[in-house]
C-alpha cells in the first residue's frame, strides 16, 4: 500500500523569506501523481500544485515550486517570497495513475506560520 | 468553479442517531468522493462513486453508507452515529485541471459533525 509522510508537523517562516516543506512517499508503482493542497483557517482545501511522475521537470506555479526526486521518492514544496496569506496547513497527496481518478492518499499535514 | 455544495455545514447530534450529509454538484461530474479529516490523520477516503448507483469503499468505510441516485447528489449516511465519527467531512469531485488534462480533486467547504 502507498503511504505519504510529512515529517514536519509545524514550520515557521519570516514574511518575504523562502520555506521548504518536506514530503516523502512510498510506492511500487511507476505511474502516479503528486499534489500539494493548502488548507487555510477557512477549512477550504485548495490545490496548490501537482506533478506527474512521468515528467522530469519540476512543476512551478508562481511562487510555489516543487523538488521532485523520483528515485528518492521525495516531493518537497518550496514557497518563495512568503506572504501572510500563505499561513495554512499544507497537505501532500499521492494518487495512482490507474484505477479511480481521485483516491488520494494524504500525509498528515504541515502547519505553516508566517511571521510579519 | 466546480459548484460543490455540502449540507449541513455544521451539525451536533447524539450517539446512536442517524445522520445524513449531502453533497451536491452542478457540473455533471462522474466521480464523487467523501473524505473525513481528523487531527493527526490528514484526510482519509470513506467512500466514492463513479456513477449513478455505482459506489465503492475507501480506507475508512466502516460505519458509513453512501447513495447516489442522481448524478448531482452524493449522500453519506451514518446509520447510528458514534463519538469516533466526530470529524470534518469533505466531499470532492474529480475534474480535469484544464491544462494537461490530468484529473484533480476539487473539494467542497466541509461539514463539521460533532457526536455527543
């Protein structure tokens, strides 16, 4: 069975600085997708970024980028120029490439605080 | 906007009573999901549906049943609620991300259930 591990329950960053959130996963599959979701205090789950395993190029969405290391099964999220609005829970998630389109396996989350 | 509405958004009930949570979507998505979120566990899949009257179990399905008689509605029922089912419940749909065609989950706003 696949597992997702987020080893940092809490992280803190100064406004305008850069922070990296860690995620590792375990799978024997070769076709899969990885995601980062953000959950602010409003509780809404918001997709931040996604990565297809077959793509070597790291995904980027504005200030958010990932470091995808397939051999190491690592998928970290880098937030550049951190803003107060980035404060939230961040969840890493895994989905198999086949089968159901949305059976996501989530990590336990990392709570990010942003200091002004 | 995936047009996902969850109801009720908040509910307090007593142990042993039946509870039904409703997820309504307006865009004819085939796949719908119910997840629960608990501290220290991230989100875990309860049940999902891949069409009208087509449902399957997820990781934590015990004590829950689902029904989907119409494409737009996916109901989650707790036949006899227990305190261990106190949680935040999220409905989700699977849709194309509009860029690569990869499917991503879009979540509703969540329903907080407290079982006393």
